[in-house]
C-alpha cells in the first residue's frame, strides 16, 4: 500500500464527535459539515496526488508537522503508519491536516516538473487551478 492510500484510509476513519462537547445541535452539525468538507477535499487531493506525487514527496510534506508517517516492516510485509498529534479537538482537525499534507506534496511535485523558472509559482497555481475544484483550490492554494 502506498503512503497516499494509507493517508486516505486514515482520513476516512470516523471522527468520533461527542455530542456532549456541544451546547446544541446547531454547533454539532456545523462541525460535522466542516469535517465532511475536509474529507471531500482529502479525496480530491488524493485522487490527483496518486498520479503526480511520489511517496517521497508525501513523506517530505509531512515531515515536521502534526501528521506523522512512519514506515514499518514485519513478517506480514512493509507499509506505513499514520498518526496525528491533536492541537485542540482531534475530530475537527485530523482530516484538514491530511489535506494540507497532500496539498503540500502536490505543490512539491508540480514545482519539480516546472523547474526553476521566474514564473514558477504562477505556473504551479495555473496547473492546480485546472486540476482541482474551485473550493479545494481556494482553501489550500490561495
């Protein structure tokens, strides 16, 4: 399994929102909508990162952040493990953090293709704008 598949599997785990942490149903539903929006962004970014990014791009993007990706090898094979260090409230944060890692990996991969040009940033943004939906592009690349 690639690191992108592992990140996607991690992001699709249930968030485990506790209704007791909320004062009313409106606040609970607002957080649930945001969490679902983050999952859609992760899926969209992962679908593009599968063919544009190498495992090394993703590992470098996650290096030093809250999303920690470790490799393992045992008798059953080798793979990756993903963990997240929460800042405030884990259920609301972890999917957005995975999306940021994938967005950073995409930027690195396209930057490598574009090369060292004076207009490299505008070339990267143009390519990402063509590949991503408007909302995902605005959230992670504007």
